[in-house]
C-alpha cells in the first residue's frame, strides 16, 4: 500500500486538513483565516493549531481512499502512541485497534472507501502494555477535482469521559444493590412467612404419604396425591427463593418482553405480609388490555417495592383514617404503560415534588434518601419517567411510565 509524507501530499491537502479541524473549532477558524490572509508566518499558525489539538486531545487527518495516502497531525500520532517519523498506514493503525473492535473498524473503512459518506464511530485502542483508549472518530467524505474520494476528519481521545461514565455506572450499581439489601431487610418477615408455609406443607404431605403407604393394603392413590401436593409446595418455595436471589444479586441489566401486571403482582405478593402487619389495606386495579413492555423485570419490581415501602412508611403514623394503598396499572398516552401507587399518608409539600428524587434527600429520620433516586434512575434507563404529586386529600401519588412494546 502506498504511503505518504507531508512533502508527498498535494498542495491542497493541508488546506483540507485545516478545514476539517476548524469546522469543529470555529474560534480557531476565525484566527487562522485572519492570520493566513495577512500573510503571517505559517509556522506560527501550525504551532497554534497543534497547541489547540493537544489541549483538546483531538487530532486531524486527511485520507485519500483510492491511493490509501494518509496525512495526520502530530496529535494523531500521540493518540496512537506511534513515532511521527513513521509513514501512517491503515495497516499500522489496525495494529493499535482493540481486537474486539477490529472487524467493525475494517467494515467502516470498506464502507468509506466504496462511497462518499459521513464517518462517525467510537473504536477502542489496545496498547502492548494492555492499556486501553477510547476514541471518537468523525470524517467527511468529498471528491477532489479529479473525482477521487477523500476524507478529512478528526480523532478525539474520549478515554477520560468513558472512564468517568463507567465509574458513575458502577456507583449507581452499588447504590442500587444497597437499596435492594435495605428492601430485603424490610422483607425479612415476609420471607420467613412465605418460606415457612410451603415447608410446613411439604412436611405435612410427606407424613401423609408415609401413613398412607403404611396401611394394609397401602393406599397408593392417597400417597400419590400427597406426593403431588408436596411437589407443588416445593415449587412454591423454589420460585420464592429464585425471586429473592434475583432481587438481591448484583447482575447485569437484562432486557425482555414482560407483562407489567405480573411483575407488579409478584412485588405486591413479596410485601403483602409486611403491609398487613402495618395495617395497610391494599387495593389493586390492573388494566386488562395492558401491552407488554421491554425491560429488566427485577429492576422494575425494585421500583414498585420502593414505592410500596415509601407509601407504607408514610402512613405509619396515621391513626384517624384507614391506611388505604392503591396500586394501579393502565395505558398512558397510547404508547406508554403506567404504574401508580397512591397512599393516604402524611403527604408532602407540592414544592418538594422534585426534591424527593434527589440523592440523599429524605424526610425520614432513619432514611438513606436513595430509594427514589435509584427508582428514577431505573425508570429513566427504561426510557420512561417517574414523578410524584400531592393528593387533593391526604397522602401522595407516585407514578412511573415506560414505553410499551410495539405491536407486531
């Protein structure tokens, strides 16, 4: 493949390289053009642009697709950690591309080589010492006077931004896990109750099975019936433990088509004993024609649990009226599915509606202030929204909506 240096490139190449850079930095364009028109020393302009590129961690390049000629700024060499004296080729650049991104990189190159296009992608680099960089590459395809395809573009090192995003995601995941453990502590009485029931049933049916087999003659049909009831209780216990393990486990977000009615019912069932202990009267209104949604079942159940726990706690000091709690599902704005939790608790000042979702803001003496913050984060990751409103009477209403699955 042909290589090129600055001396080999056509006279208009630096101009196009400069154009590619200043297109993304308009302030530089005004200064560079003004100085060029006044015939100031070109080295001064180059030094100025080089400084801008170092500060912004952005390099610029020119690529002629037909001949594979590449000219790049020093900052590109710095980003790639290559000797500026080396002629830059696609093969040399490929040695720096992360192996997992190499196929995608080659595919983008072929697409750009075959037709004029706008290039915009984010490959990773991996270096001999194992370190990784994240890049954002953009380029604009043009035709020269002879009709040859050329690209001018920029390479931005976005490693710091991506690492910051990953650290933020990790912090959010940790907070979500903390919220789940807090919920598990609240659920402890329910867990004990729900697990004890099927275990007691298993023991009763096992004893029944033994007694019916010990009769003379053995009551085989009775033994089979007892065994089937024991198996049913085993399945109940297994399902409960599975849901609890999913609730508290640190796991990657999964996306599946799910019935939000079923997900909400399971969340209510997990908390029902605890709510009854606090004299909360639950009423449910589930829409019969609710479309499926796409999302993480456990995370959405975590949102429902957080809202139910908050409503229960908001009614803990209510003595002059029933502690009614309504949970409703319904279609919302046609393309949305909405879940609403309405309580008859102490409520909040309407001006505090948004503050409720701030991290570490709480109105409880023993609260952490992360439940609603985590809940809103989860809902927004499902491309939805979560909001609160004070009731006309006592209490408050919390609602969240997420997109419905398109009907096939």
